[in-house]
């Protein structure tokens, strides 16, 4: 097999950035369709509009702290790269390998976001709190995500991939997931089994017992199949938290689960129970 020539990481990063921009841009395709479908169905009421605005407005705080997150990621990944005495040349093949590795690491990042109580309460629960599922849900992210997520991608830097390439691959897998937040696209028979599709991601946002903690993958469903976390969309999905949020206020959206966690910590009867509550899996009874 012929090898592809090496080229500057900035070159592949620009190309991957274009792919990410095109994927993220699908929001402007699907959102008007979703709004029209709801209007035709008579479900585009005041509550639905407020929920969509709440999801979109929640994305503003992360944008405001974006500079700090960029500085943190640059220092973290750049410092890790400086410790590695080797590097992997950036070619088409190694860029593809990096994308696969980042996709694998995202699976564990995402899974920890559901199982690690601080990560869930302070960050990832925000994304899951909406009772609706549309393109604005993809914008519903916490400003704390940037404090947790970057750590999971250090292995990609430590094996020798250029940090800029890792960042570009991460951008692609995030952008892929934007178009998944829709009910406009139904099931896609073959693709649903191996790629993350709207059907698979609807399952991931489901509050029914059979859907909870399923389909963590970013682009591929291979990791979910390997680690037995894959589930098909077998019945209509009920979205949101198992203990629903009842407000469209962006502040409440950001802080609701933190408040629930804090009240549980304060109610701990012993120091041992307090420490166990710090790390207890979300949704499990408070330890005693």
C-alpha cells in the first residue's frame, strides 16, 4: 500500500475544520424544517418556543468563556506533547487513525459524563435536561464542559499525534453530533447499527429505563456494541431527565442538577456517606 506524504498539521486541521463547519451548518437546514413540522402539527406553542430559546441561550455562557477554555486546552495538550520524545507524522492515514482514536476516547468521555457524579451534575446533565429534541438541543451545553472533557483526549497527544490534529478531529466528532438532534430523520436501517444517527441519539436522550445510559458513541456505534451499551429505538422516546426539569430559565438549566447534588451532600448523615455521595453514580439512591 502506498504511503501518503506527510504534510503540516495545520493543513489537515484546516480541511477537517471545513468538514466540521459543513456538518455544524446542517443546523440551518434542519431547524427550519423542524419548526415547520411543529407548526403544521400544531405543537409550536409558547412552551415549545421558550424551550427552544432556553436551549439556544444556554450555549452563550460557554461561548463567553471560550477563550479561557482554549487557553486551558492549549496549555494541557501542549504541555503533554512537550513531554513526549516522539511524534507521529501527519498523513492522510494517520489523520484517519487519529480520528478513530478520538472517537474511541469520546466514547469514554461521554460515558464518564453519565457515570461520574461531578461531571454529570456540573456539566453533562445540562445537555440532557430538555424535554424536547431538536437542533437547539445540540446547542444546550454547559460552560463547565471545558473543564472536564479535555483530559480524556490526553492519550491521543501522548501517543504522538499533533495537538492541532487532535483538536481538529475533536471538532469533527462534535460537529457530526449537531445534525443528530432531530426527529425529522427517521430510522436508517443499516446505518443505525454502525453509525451514530438521529435514531440512535434519540435513544441516548431517552428517559425510559431501557434507553438510559445507552449509545455513547460520537460517530461510530462500534464502541457501544463492543462494550454492550448499544440500544435500538424500539418505541417513541420520552426526552429529558428522569426527574424532569420544569423551567426554561437558562440559569435553572445550568444549575438544577448542581442544586440537587448539593442538597444530597448536605443530607448525608455521616462523613463516609458524604464522601461516597461525591462520587455516587447519578440516579442511584444516596449512600448511607
